[in-house]
């Protein structure tokens, strides 16, 4: 069981706007589009915050991978 913290991320002042937009879209996206949007949110968190790639991916509910 995983905890969905996207509502917290969406309302945090420390989260880049691009990540918020991707997270909001992912919440209502079809299953085939959801992962792409979560990847975009992870990239925005990685590029615009001091988070490591793995930390950013974990925050949005993705498995380990790259943030390209």
C-alpha cells in the first residue's frame, strides 16, 4: 500500500509550478498517460529543487529510474 502525497505537493510553495501542473493532470489522466505525467513531475522536482532524482521519483510514486 502506498500513500498518495500528491495533494500535499500540489499545495506546497516549495514545489515548482511545472511539477504541480503535471501532478494535477496525472490525477485525472487515463492509466496510459499517468506515468508520462508523473515522469514530468519528477523531472521538474529534480531540476528545480535540491532533491536527488530517486527522491523526486519516489515522491510522485514512481519506481527508481532516470530523470533525464
